[in-house]
C-alpha cells in the first residue's frame, strides 16, 4: 500500500489474480490503511508512507536535541555556503530541525585518521546528558567528528542517555562530510518518535510483522525501520520506480523517464538500461539526506494543485494542494479553490466519477469555480481550463528538463513512462514538449507505486568511508566488503531469509584527488578505467594522469520477491461510449475505450480516451496507441 497525501492505494496478490483498491487518505493515515486491509481481507502487507516526509516538511517532528563535538554546536545552523538564489539578498534559510538552544557540545576529539585526541570523562558525559534531559528534548541526535572511524565516544554518550530516543551518526550514516552526516542523523532523530508510534500502532492493528518501503527502492521488515526511520522519508515515490524497473526488465524497454503525477505532487526519475538512478545527495526542504535514495525530482504539481493569481495578475498552479479534504471543488466537500482536477473535468479528459464510481464529481460546482477564476484573469472558461492545464504542464516540463540535463541524457532515447492517477492524462503533452517519441502507460497506473512496493526486493545497504589512493586501497576494500557481507548474512538469517537467494552488489565511490564529489562505480574489473569512462560520459572529459581516490565502499543486498503481472482480458468489447474533450485546437468528439477489455495488439488512432477504474489515459489528435504485452499502452506521439 502507498499512503499519499490525497489517496491511499492498495494492490495485492490473490493467487494469480492482481487486486486493487483506492481510498481517500485520512487525517490519521493508519485509518485508511486498516480500512483497505479489511476490505481486501489482506493477510500481510508491504507499506509505503509519507508520514516521515510530512513531519519534516510541516515541522511536526519530535522536540529534538543535537550533540556534537565541543566547538561545533552551530554546525546545523551554518551548513554549507551554497545558496539557492545567488543574488537574492533577502533570501532566508529555513530553520534546521533542531534550534541552536538545543545543540550541545561534548568535550572529546577524534582526528581525521581515527586517532583519539581527547576522551570524554564520565563527568563530561553526565554533564551533557543532564543538559539534554533538562532541555525537554524527546529525541537526541549524536554526531561527533570522525565518529565513523571510531564510534566509541558516540556509544558511551548514547549509554549515558539511556531511556531516551537516540540516533547516533555511526549507525545512521558511517560516512564523512560532517554537515551531511549530522543533518541526516538529526532528521532521523526528528522523525523517530513519530515513526515508532505509527509503526507500533500498525503492528498492533495488523497483529504481526510487515514490510516497509525504503527510500532506496527496496523493502525491509518494519522492525529495521524502527532503528533508522529516516530510511522511509521518500518511501512512497520509490515504489513506482521499483515497479518501473520490473516492467523495463520484463519488456525490454530499458530507457524510461518515469512520470508519476498524483493528487499532490509529480515525481520524475530515469531508468537507464533497466537500472534505476540513485543518489546520496538528496535534499528534503533544503536539508541534506545523504543516505542512498532513488534519485527523484518532485514538484508541487498534481491533480489537487490549486490555481491562483500572483501579484502580477498571472495565472499560477501549485505548489499548494487541496488534498483529500476538502479536495477539489468537484469533490463537493466544500472546496473553493480551482484545481487541476476541476480543469480536467471541465475539459472532458476526466470522467464524471473517480474510485470506480464511488466518488462522483460535481461538474456544476467545478464550472462555477472555473468561471470565477476566468473573471479574475479576463478569460473565457475554456481559455481558463486550457490555461490551468498549460501552466501545470510547464511546471512539470521544467522539472523533466532538469532531470535530463543533470544526467546528460537525450530525451529522444527514452520513453515517457506515465503513472499515478493524473499522469496518463497529461503525459502526451509533456512528451511533445520535450520531443520524447513514445509514452508508455502500465497496468494499474493509479496504484502503480503500491504495486511497486508489493514486488520490491528486500534490500539492505552498508557503507563506510575510507579515503585513500585507489592504487593502495585493494586490501581495505576487501576487508570492508567481507565485513558488510557478514553483517548482511546475519541480518538475513535473523529475518529467516536464505542468503543464497540474495544478490550482493558491491560498489565504490571514486574521485580525482582534490574533487569535492564522487562517482559510484561497480566493484569489478578495472576500477580506474571504469571511473574514467563514466567521468567522460558525465562531464565530457577524463584525465589519465590525475590520481584517483577511493572515498566510500558500499554493499547493497537484494532478496527478490514474487512478481505477478495481471492476465490479459477475457472479454473483448473495447468501445464504451464517446466524450467531448477540449484540446488546444478546440473541442473534439472522442471515443472512450475500456482498458480492461482491450486485447494485446489492439490499435487505434487518436484522439481517444482509455478509461479504467483509477486512472484515465488521453491519446491526443495526431497520435495513435496500441496495447503491448504485459498490459502496456504504447502511445506514438506525433511532434
């Protein structure tokens, strides 16, 4: 299941059958989770949620204290010198999750080689522990300098704080760069009490263990997330990427630009040669999150995004969202702000109901809202509908361009893989804007992230920083990998998984000496040659003379889980009616097809609508679509 800001999606396996359900999200996310579990009579679950993400974005995490080496108490506040807008003199940085008055210093020091220069005394530890407890903190983040080389001082301080919720940097992120490591540890402590309460509540409700989706694209038993809850900060969007990877490998569509447009946001990522892109440089609300995560670009552009007029009297859309309650005007729950959903309904691309008929849409209410917005911008209602759609698509196209440019990728080499409740409705326009030749829409697009969570492998990650010349690093790499493998086998054994079925993916982060950032290279063959080739591909050049450094050794362990695809339709009765749809060149009378009745090989020219229970696919004039194996809709998008 995927708990989003607007809807909670469920996908399950019942024998060889794939079943699905979509429910409006609730203020208490667990309420919708339990309702869906009971409706589908589920025996177990894998779970992705925005609980941790929302706690950070909305500043609703725990009252947190931060302890670091004495003299570095301002670390979280100072951060890096990077500025999001270089010449804006009035820009203000969001406050860190821990205010300065709850940042404390411990008298201790370990140097850059891991040598202890000063050990904290028992009195030092007790003094810091007293200050932390008297601050009223509910949770504590401990991040001492170079503790990833020698964590003894962090362990002693954690012992002195026994009884409190504690996150230590050597357990959260055993890597260098003190600000990124401290930020990640602080975020872990900030969400830990909230996540622990949430997962413990679900544990009692479902009467047992369950899996939780990690930001890196795999699942782990929920008890593992209790120890490092920051792993689930981006868990929902990662599910869609995991499912897209499975489709790419099953169908041979190796290069995909994924486009997940839901009710609150739109998320983008790339799959190159059947592999997802991941990064250790993610940000959440300007705070670094240095753990391995699926590389996703998100913008506030979804079906619930609100249209508004800025100070210059221009039409804007998002990032504010109407959410599930009250939701768009068309929901009839008291919403007063025009959203993308309202425009799509008035433009004819969206049918009169959602959730398989369980949520009727009120076109008359949406029309009144559109008329009010049209009056304020001095446009007709039709021009306003098109304006809302064009603005939200421009916002998403900008994010897509950033994704492609940052990776040096040509959009003509990719297919746009569209899912989410609103993704297949708007994908054709984005494909034309970016000159992407094809759009692919998977089965169950409205609940595709939930499907991805269901089939994601069990995944464990280990890392350790050890900066040294690459030509003198072979022994250190070998020892680190062997240690990681032993830890992984123990963890798998404790969860009753056979290590022989696991896939061990070893890699290293390398850089030229003096560079500030690294490139991750698989640990096989000639590492120096592989690094230079990847450096040339990314940046256009590579030096054969500059020495190369090892920075970090990594191990990712995956245990594959069951993958089931929906069977082809048993009854073929494609057309179910017609609908008037507003495109850029005016209204068109468009045939509507029932996706569940379209056999493999079915082909038709646009314009057309392909309707299903939780999503709608739009095929524009001048394009054509066909049904491919594995239930994919392929749209050839004319320029």
